[in-house]
C-alpha cells in the first residue's frame, strides 16, 4: 500500500468548495479531477504489478490484444485502432515488446507497407503470469464489488460514445461475469 498522505481533508472536495466560491458551482470540475486522480492511482497500481515482467500497462494491453487475435498477430494499425492510441505509441510499444522478446515483427503479406506484430511463446507466458497477478488484485479496483465495477463501466460509457470510441447501436452489454455463472449440470 502506498504511504497515506498527511492531509486531514479531501483536497478535491476543498478545491471544489473554493471553485464554487470563486466561479460558482460546477460539479463537472470535481468529477474530472476525481477521474484524473483515480487514473493516476489505478495506473500506479497496475504498473507496479506488471513491472516485474518488464511491462507497463500499455505493453500488457498490447500483449493481451495479440492473445485475443485468432492467429496471435495483428497489424500495427489494427493494434492502434483497437487500443485507441496514436500510431507512434503503437510503434514504441511494439519496439519495446520486441526488444524484450515478447513479440516479433514481420511484413504484412496483405499490405506491402504494413507490419504485423506476433506474440511469441515467451510473450504468452508473460501475459498469462501478469494476468493472474492483475486478476488477483482485481486490476486495482478491489475496493469495489462486481456490481460497482459494472456501474463504473456504465457511467463512463456515454463519455466514450460521445468521444467516438464506438457507435452505440444497442444498449450496453454487460462487461461479463461469465466466470460467476452457474455451470451447466450434466445428465
């Protein structure tokens, strides 16, 4: 656990109060500040877990994405699209994963200019071990039960839709708790 701050008050609540006195009540200011602070906290937690594997959370996400692909490889452009990051970030991520022996690259036979990144056997071992560790600490969200995690997902979904992350043709699917479903009984 990180060392607690010596503050005896919530600095975001204090800023919200001061903001309201100066410019009027704007609940969005406290919300965005809380989201940004939560991002810092969670990124610190998950990065601490994947660091022993030579990963950052961004590199971990790329490895997971490759394990989800049918063939264990994807074009760098597809990786960027799915992870919603700039092509330069993808190149940097894949460069580091390749240097660590966790992915390999090869020319894309379907696109003369494109490159495919493929997860290696070592990459698969690392992603499995890191995933076990991340799941054990509930991706840093262990203060929340599964229903609250679903609520967080649902609350943030409209923001992501408005940002153009994806179209919203149907109501939100649940994040899935398939592992909590009752197993089918055999007869």
